[in-house]
């Protein structure tokens, strides 16, 4: 959930490490820190964002450096808890991404043996463990310390008196970049591309020792060869241009993203559809917005293809699910979501075929799953998922379309991009004003629009910090009705279809309890404008376009409400883009 | 003074003007006389006393690394640095900071320059800049000289003040790195070498060496001109098998494993690579270079053309004044025209080639059906598929399909 | 040198084509007009480019983000006029600045002619100055400036290309650039008049056709996609990637065809046609002197001549456009004025036409739906249902 970056070579390390961390900032931005080494270690760490305070540390000397940008798991985000962490002697520095599950026990034992801790983090135990094992050889010390750790980690260790970086991974991502008389390590490929195309993906249990001229990788104390792979993609230009926020920019990229994803999934090999079609059921695991895309996938495949589908949250999957045989689809934008990865690994162990739907080429999930479907959203910088959700929607629609006998769905998909264009320009000012004053907002829908309502509520709460709940419209009266008041606007998704008449009666019930209603419906609807306080008319050509259009309207609603409230839209408090801890 | 032994070679560019020939290789790896352009330059520099090269690579870097390795095959030492974003010459130079120990050469990798002139540049008073006289100064950065001192540099302009142009070869001291750093990013967001040079010029310090053997290779038709130049010194060397009844005239090089079958007629200067099969009854005319593992079959005529490795031109074909990529296959009877009926200068994609006779530029892995006609001045992208009996003219992007 | 491109104006005379975009984003020759401005500036060596966006600013920004060259964007929150728009960019300006209108075509040579010092305005001769500002010039210096005069006859008009010093830009209090010029003349600040540049402005939607013809002259002919060998192509024709052209099609340049398009078999296109991306043109249709925007479908046996078809329009078979000269009321309510133009049809976005519709000099508003067999002329407002 944090990002780590290391450099060893012939150039000044500090600037390179800071540059690398900036590219990893989406993984966390509570605090950051770097350690560089010439004859001695030089440490600089700060709470806050690297993009705000990073330039101040670029002057540190040395051609070896490790750095970290943090999303707090243990200990509040402050200067003290920022990485790198040091041992008692101050000569060993560690940066770490992951969670050491037995850290409390380790810490007790280490304290008993006389070690002094200066932070609340789980990471610091690693520094002290390495210190205990250190007898002149850093690599040996790290290798000896690793078996004592339980949990997940990707670590980089540097020490005074040793011209090497030691890197190790277990259930957290770590990639090595191979340069010319220089090496890089990072949590993902993005910051490496600035320097080299040649990368080595470490595997769980690997420990790598890097010097400016060579590297060795060991696994269970045996030297192993990991292939050097050529990364053939460019960092797409992630400039914000004139948009106020990346989120706004990304919302506006959605027509193209939808079109590109449909086209690329359509060209995916038929084996994938055969795999899904021949089965009696499908299971989908995902978290957050991807989970909502999974729910939509369930409705679509069940409706259009008649195959039963289950959707599980990645974080709950491992506690309840009995062994399966059906194919398991993992949906994760980053490809690094820890819970989804764990679920896919379990499924694989049971012998299920596994399929990943992800946006990031070469990410961990693509190495686990048997097959990968890429969404073509391009890099998403804003923490709130918008275009990546749209791309997932496009992907699941196209999968449903190719599984279905009826080819009308596929034909309809070709026109959805222009419908999204429309949704980008429909005025929603009144709805924004109403929501800005709210303490709490309900989003309701039925059928296909239930997951859309969930996603709308998620967007609202994560960036505007207004309490928002998505409900299946029929469920509202089983409890939440008690919360309705004139201060709790309800966003009701009443698009045409068989759910429309019941939605209208639900809305009337809500109106009767005095809650203002923002009705999202279709042009030409006579009834909805009469009962809703604010009516947002859309003109979708068909049902699937309706899902995309309503999703866009709800994203824009959340965006403009958050903007009006002065929230930090691209980097909401307490959140990180991809959650690589369970 | 210590002799100059280190050279930075700029080899990071894609070479968009070379279009389909750079789909699968960077510009500096395009072969001239069956060896990459860059190898000619490295060999010449080695002869001039350079022992250590720093190649600044970027686009298609893997191909460069694989071919040259650590340089031991060429008897030199080669290091690489990567320039990821094409932010100008000075930025490329910056990426090599810390890798040179004394005065050093810096050269563009996409030109032809003889070893004598490289040596002369090494012996100049540092800093120095190589210049060349041209008929078309409007296409280049122009250098204004006063004797052997540079007094001004001008960007490309329609109305150049001099016929001397910047040839893209320099002699620098490591002090240049500080100067570039001191100048910082320009408003274009680039490190401008020109700015650093202007400092030297204002101090009256920049000397100029006028070159005579220099040639830059910018467009595909420059490849033909380069061959016309490089093939003049060719010496006859026949390593392959020549069947009885084949005629080999003049300076012809035939590689190992190549068979020239009976009835073929080959006029030098002309080079044919390894493991080719030529003929029977092929006619290969002067100034032609054929790469390794090519097949030039029965009743095929090839004139003043460059054909890269692995291309098959097997039956009843005519290829004139053309550059053909690697791995192509010509269907029986497919021909390339090379002369306009009005005898006008041939254009490719609206750009004048300066040649009355020019055929086509054809990328890698292009497949032609039988009896296709390729009109003069065509440019066909890599991976194109051309249906039988097609008439092809104009510019085709990579992977275009001409269907039935 | 810096440059400011004013791209904030809607260009209401071009409705219905400006529903979702300002005039500067209307595609002509398959590129938004603003692209030509940026290209000309880059060619003239000006790289510090600032774009002022206003109306539908998101669309402008989104488009600019797709370009190779990075430009800076300033937002004009309210469309208070061209000088006000320029003043919005004032904090970013520190040298002599070229000011262009994002919806006019101008070439690099004209930009060069403006020079780099002081203040200047590009002027050109006109026989019908009624839509422009008229400039009086003496010894190369502007002596008088007045807007949209009643008088007819040859005179010099402003072409919307200016050069201003940073001092002038920081002094702007006026709403419109003509007012600024009038003040500069009154204050004795010399404004050079630069003549004989190449520029082109589309006032009405139908003028875009002329502009399209003009810009297609510069068309590069690069082919891509899958093209049948039985297609006859002559002149400058460019074809984008992923496009399929079936046998029997006849394409006469200049024609520019975008990406992901399906055409034919047996479709006749050109000359002077631009076709956007993801368009489908079914067999036996004829297109000439027209602009077809993205995501349009044209059914079989249609005849589209001297026409513009907006994004996402779905047209069934047998559409016929008939070119005619007409007088069209444009503008809002009382401000409606009559404008004269000659064209076939101008069809807004997302219009849906059923089979066998005939459009004779017709401006069909956005989202209109027309039932089969109708024959329409004149201006049909947005959202109309013709049954």
C-alpha cells in the first residue's frame, strides 16, 4: 500500500529516488522519506506529500539511495513514523511496503533484548532484526532475518560500510530495473520506465543483492535466475492540462476509454469465451469500485447468457468460500489489490481456471491468473476510480456480449461512447447545490442500477466526505427509511425498463417522508419530473448506454460537490489508489 | 596534450523520416553495405584512435545492445546510456555525464564520416565543431564562420546566411557538462546545446573544422546515395559458390554460403551477403547491396537498390533504385517502376527525392501477391499485405492491407 | 515570443454544430480548427502557447491534452468578450505576444509577417466587410478602426491576428479587442498594419465547407487499414488505421478519411470530403464536398453533397440532399437575423433520419428525429420530431 524505490549506480541517488517516489505517490501520500549513502547514511523524512516537499531532500549526497512514500498501516502518519527506519546503531536503514503480522511479538522480544524503538511502525522491527544478525555481511544478515517475519513485505535495506542494496519480497510487489552500471528497485514498473526497459519481476521469497555492477537473486538460500523482461510500453502522458483535477480529466476521457476497451476485449482470443461458456457457473472477486463492476457483470451475464454468477468481495472470499471448480474472475484496476490477489491464488490452488481483468500491464495479477483481459483506461492518477470503472464496465459488457447468442448487445456497445459524450455535458447544477448542503445522501436503484447506485455513493463519500449510502431501492424501507428527512437527499435512478414502475412507487414513498429526490430518468418521462424535486433527463439509445450515462452523471455529481466543498479531490484523506495490504 | 580516445555517439533517435525502415530498428541500425550505419562510424573512429565509445541509446535500444555488445568484437570498449525522452542533443549529452575522463568527441550516429577527418577533429583546439558545405543550407542549422572561428549559429531558416552547416560532430572538454547544467532548461523544456555553444562563441573560443567526406543519411533515398559513395572503394571478394555460366564483372563481394547460379550476370560494384541464392538467370546491376539470406531468383533484374536480409525476390521481378526492408516476399511478376513518364524528379509523400530515377521504399515483412505493380515514389509500410494484381502507389502506413 | 489562442467563444452562427463544443473545436479536414493554429505557431517557432477556454472548456482542455505539444490553458469563467479573454491570460505573459482566434485559419508565413516587436494587427482586403472590423491605415500604421459598418465596397478588415506588448495586455480594461484597438489609437500607441497574410474565417456553418476545401489542399496522402485493390483512388486521399474500404469504391481527392471506418462496397467519395472516426457508409452512397463528423452512419443509396453531418447522426437509406441558395434566420428570438447561404444540409448531433428523407437547404437541429419520406427545408430547431 506504500511505495518504495531504490537506486544504486554511478549517479547521485537522491534526485532519482525522489523522482521515482513521485511516480509511486498514488500508492500512499501520508509521509515520505529517503536514505542515501556515501560514507555514511543520510536520512530525510517528512509527513505530507512528496510532490509538496520532495525537492528539499534532493541535495543529499551518495550514489546509493532508498525511499518510501507511505500509506499508514501501523502508527499515525507523522515524521517519526515515516520510513526509512533505522536500527539502534543508526547504520542500517530499511524501507518496507506490507504488514508484518507478528510485529508485536517481535517488538516485545527485541525490546527485552535491549533494543530501543523510535517509531510505532511494524517496519522498525526489521531494522533491529537485521542489526542482530549483522556480522559484516548485510546480505547474510537480511537473509537470516527474513524467516523471522510473518506477513507481507517488500523491503529495501541499505547499511553503512556496505556498498549494496538488499531487496526482498513476500506477497508485496517488487520489481528490479536493470540499467547501465546501475540498478533500480520499485513497487511497480511505472517509475522504472523513466530509466530502463529491462526489468526483473521478483517472486515471493526472493532476496536480491544489488551492487552497481551486478546483482544476484537467491531463493531459499539458493541462487536463482529470474528472466530479464523487456517492458514495451511507454508512460502515457499523465498531464492534467487545464483541468482543475485529474479526476475531472479522467471523467472526460471516458468516451474514448469505453470505445478502446470494447474494441480490445473484442479482439481477445476466443479461448477465453469458450472457457467461460462451457461452465456451469462463474465466480467474480473484486474490491471497491471493481466490486461494483463485478456486480454489473453478474447481472449482465446472468441476464444475457443464463450462466449463474457469484460475486464476492476479495477481503471476504477467503473466510467463507468452499473449494470451487468454476472459473474465477478477479477484477482489479491496479492488478496489485492484495485481497483480490489472495483470492485468485486460493482459487488457483483449488484448480479453478483464473482470469484477471486489470488495467496495468505486467502487474502481479497478470502473473497469477491463467488469462488476462486488459482494460484500456490508461494511467489513472486520481484516487477515486472513474475511467477505470468505465473501462471495467466496457470489458464486462463486451464479455457478456460475446458470451451471449444475441448479437444486438455487441452492436449497441459501438454507440455507447457517443452516449457518454452526452452525459458529460448534461447540466446538473441544481443537484450539486442540493447535495452540497446535505449531511447524508442515499443513492437508490434496482436491477442493473443497484450496482450503479452503490458506485455513485462510493464516489460521493470518498471524495466529498459526505456520508452516502447506495441501496437497492426496495431495501430502503427495511430500515434506512428511519433516516430520511428533508436534509437527506435521495438520488433515484429511474431509467426505463421493467424496474421503472416500482422505482416510481419507491420514489413516491420517499417523497412522502419529506426527503428531496434527485431523479435521473429519460427525456420524455412525464411522471418522474412531477414527483422528483430535481429531474436530470438522459437520452440513452438502449439499456447498456443508460448504465454508462448514469455512472457518468453520478461521478460528475460527486466531483462537483467535492469541488464546491473545497475537498482535495485527487488525493482524498486516508485513501490510497491501490490497496496492497489485506 | 593527451590524445582523444573517448567518443559519445548519439543513437537514440527513431528517425521518423526513414519511416517504414525504422519500424523494427533504430535509424542507426539501418545497414549500409550490409553493416549498420553506426558500425561504419565506430570503425572509422577506431581507426582515428578512439578506444572507448558511449552510445546514447533510446528507441530500439535492444537492437543496438545486441549487435554491438561490449564492443570487443570490434576491438573497442562500448558503454551504453539511455536517453528516454528525446529532449535534444544537450540532454543526450547530459545523460553521459561522468562517463568520460578527458576531452572527448561527440557525434550524431546517423552520418558517414571518414577516419582521417575524425582524427583531424580530435586534433583541433578544444572546443571545436565540424562543419560542411552544402547546396541546401536551408535544411540544416547554419554556421557562420570567420576564418576557422565560429561567429554565429542559426536555426534552420529559409534564408540562410551561409552555406556552411553544422555537421553534428564536436570536440568537447568535460567542462561542457557544467555549462549545460548552468544554462538549465530552456522555455521549450529542453537543454539546448546551442545555448552552451553560444557561450563559447561569445568568448571567441569555438573553432571549426570543415569536412569533405561528410554525408548525413536522413531520408531513404540518402541510403542509395550513401551506397553510391561507399561502394566506390569496394574490392572484389568472392567467398561463395559461383556456378559455371554465371558472369561476375568488376568489384563484386559475395558472402560465404551464397550460391550464384548459372546464367546470372552481376555487374560491380555490388555486394551480396551470406547464405543467399541468386539466379539462375538473375541480372544484378551496379551499386546494389543485398543482405544475408536473400533469394534473388530466375529472371529477376535488380538495379541500384538496397535489399535487407531475408527478403525473397524469386521470380520475374524488376527492382530499380529502391530500398527494400527485411523479410519481404515478392510474388512472381511483381515489379517496381522507377521513372516517371515526364522524367520529373520523383517525390515520396510530397518530399522531393532529388532523383529522376527512384523506385520505392518498402518496409520489413511486406508480402506482395503475384503481378503487383508498385509505382515510382511509393512508400510501403512494414507488415503490409498486398493482394495479387494490385496497383500500388503513394504512401501506405505500417500494417495496411490491400485486399482483394 | 508567446502566443495566446482565444478559444472561448461559442460561435452561435454555427449552431447547431456548437452544441457540445466551441467553434474552435469544430473539425474541418478532420482536425479541430484550433489544431491548425497550434501547428502554424509551432511551424513559426513559437512554442509558449496559452489557450483561453470558456464555452465548453472541458472539451477544449480534453482535446488539447491529446496533442503532442503541451500548451497551457487559462479558463475564462464568463464569456465577456475577446479582450477580457486575453486579459485572463495576462498573468502568464511576459513578452510580446501574438494573439490569434482559435477558430480562424492562419498560416505560419502570416505569423512570421507579424514580426516580433511592438503592436500590430493583420489586415486584408474585403468586399463585404459587414461581419468584420474595418481598419484605416496610413503609412503602415492604423489610424482608425470601426466595427461592422453599414457601408459596402472594398476596404481593409481586421483578420483577428494581433501582436501586443505585455504592457498593452496588462492594461486591458475593455471587454472586446476592437475597443482596445480604438483606445490604443486614441492614446497614440502605434499599431502596425500587416497585410497579405493567409487567413480564413468561417462565419456561418456553411462556410465550413469552403474552409474544409481549402484545408484539404494540404492533405497528406497516407493510406492505412484494409483497402480493396478494386478501389479507385486518385488525388490526395488519406485513410486512417482500422478503416475498411470495400471493392468498387471510387475516391477522388482531396479526401481525408479517419480511423475505424467502414465504407462500401461501391461508394463514391469526393472531392473535398472529410470523414471523422468510426463512421459507417453503406453501399451505393455518394458523398461530395461535405464534412462527416465522428460516429455517423449513412445508409445505402444516399446522396450527401455540400453538407455537414454532426457527430453520432444515424441516417437510414436513401437520404438526398439538394443544394440550394436560401435565406436562414439565425440567432436567438428577437435578435434573429437573416443570413444567406448555399448548401445541401447541415445536420446536428445525434440526429436520426429514417429512410428516404430529402433535405433541401435544410439546417436540422441536434437530436431531431425525422420519419421516413419527409422533405424538409429551412431551419428545424433542436429536438424536433418530424412525423
